[in-house]
């Protein structure tokens, strides 16, 4: 998942709920927080998946894996060009 780059906002946006205009709020998670949450979620998933299959269903594993992937997609490398919407 590629991050969308929006125009610079003058004030630092902290982790928490954010609404754009009249739209419903979403959750913004700062990149440094997202990487930590993703890493810890992935560790929990690994431990859960080692337990008997009746303890956790495949749909739950799928959603949590997708969430961990999304959180970890905040990792940035120096070679990524800045693209603004």
C-alpha cells in the first residue's frame, strides 16, 4: 500500500481521530507509532497462530494481518519521491 501525500499542514498532526471537512473522522496514526503498533500486532499474530485453530478464525487472522501490513507500510526510504495530492 503506497501512502498518499497531502499538502503540508502547518501544525503537527498527532495520533488520534481526524476529520477532513464534513466527512466522518478516521484514525490518523503517526508513522513512528504505526510501525510500533504493526510490529507488536505481528508478534501477537505469530503467537496466536501457534495455538490450536479453534482459538482464532481465519477471517480474524486475515483482518489483523492486513492491519499489520497497513501499519507497517508507513516505513519510508530515502529513495521514495514526494508526491502530493
